[in-house]
C-alpha cells in the first residue's frame, strides 16, 4: 500500500544516547515509530512503519486519524 499518505504525518526525530540511534516517531499514529543509524535511515524506516500502520488499520476497520496541521513559529 505505497502512497503519499505517510508524507502527510508529522515525524519527530531525536537522538537516543542509550542506544546510539536516531528515533523517529509519528505522534498522530499511536505506537508508530522506527529507528536508524542516521536521520535519513530513521525517516525511511518510519515511513515504512506508517504505511504498515495505515494498512493494518484499514484491514481491521480501525479509525485512521487525519494528519494534524502544525504551524511552526517563525
């Protein structure tokens, strides 16, 4: 189920000192996160996780949250 849905969700990336990895989380999708050795890898992995999250929710008839709009302060 590859589509552009994953790019509409906010991704938060942070460094985990304990595991020495970048962690990427999607706040709008409970439990949806991934990690990688680089920021790019973490984002690629979390985009795959979003697609799987959406596919699974659709398969089981679960509600799929709409991406929230976040405004960045200037």
